[in-house]
């Protein structure tokens, strides 16, 4: 990630100026530690990064939810015992063509993935329709977030958002009411009869 690289360059510049202007054993030691930090982070993270990239991940979601509920997709490791990921980043594209909404979400997670991790897409499920979710890439970063392994993660999922049902009141269902006839609405059509 660019932010982490810029932070590291700033820390490196500060430690370098500290070593130049304050010549002592501590300033040189600090400069050497800051110089070796990315290499140490990569060496510690590389086995976990390679193992995660080889085992892979899967993405799934509920098939049907009600309007207004949060759309949540789940990211799971293909390994049954779980995976330790120093840092993963997934770019999720979600689109609801029925209401014309789309959203791009960058999801980051670090830690052990031994059960599915929820990725919330809250605003896209407010309206009814078919929510199409797609991912293309997944990046596995080292502990500092400077080096990464790109993994092709071309998956798709669909979630049908339906309206919430409501129970009729008992007054409507009494036997005292009768239908005498019907009247067409101004727009016409069989669905407008009442």
C-alpha cells in the first residue's frame, strides 16, 4: 500500500537525518534497524503469504435477504484448519441494476482466518433487486504492508433482495366484508384492478 511505503520513507528520512546530525551509537543503531525492518518483515511474513496464496480463498453470500437488511458476504479460507494472513486486501464490486446503485469496497483484514470473515456492504441492500457481487484480485501483504503477492480471485455471487412481508390485520379478514365489484385505476392493466 502506498500509504505504508510513504510512512516508511518518512521514518527512514528522519532516522537518516538523526544519524547525520546526532552522531552517536544510538542514532546509527536506529538507522540500521529502520533499514532492516522491511527485509525482516518480508522474511517473517513470506511463508504465511505463500501458504495463503497456494491454499486460496472462497467467497459466498446468502441467496435471499430482505430489503433494509445489511448485505454481508463471507470470505473463507479453503484450508480447513485456517490460515494466518499478515494482511489481505480484497476489492469488491457490488451492483444493484434494479435501483441503479453500485459500490466499490476495499476490504482489509489481518489475522487468523479459521472461520468466515464478514465483509459488510450495508448501503447496497436498502432497495429491492438483484445484487451482483464480483471480485477480481486479492492481495496478500507482509506485516508492514509494503510487499504483496497478487492472487487472481475472480469470483461472483448474487443476492436477491426482496421486500419484507407484513401480516394483514384481522379487521380485513372478517366475514362482514364483501366484494361487490371492482373499479379500474386510471393507468389500466390487470395489476391495477382492486
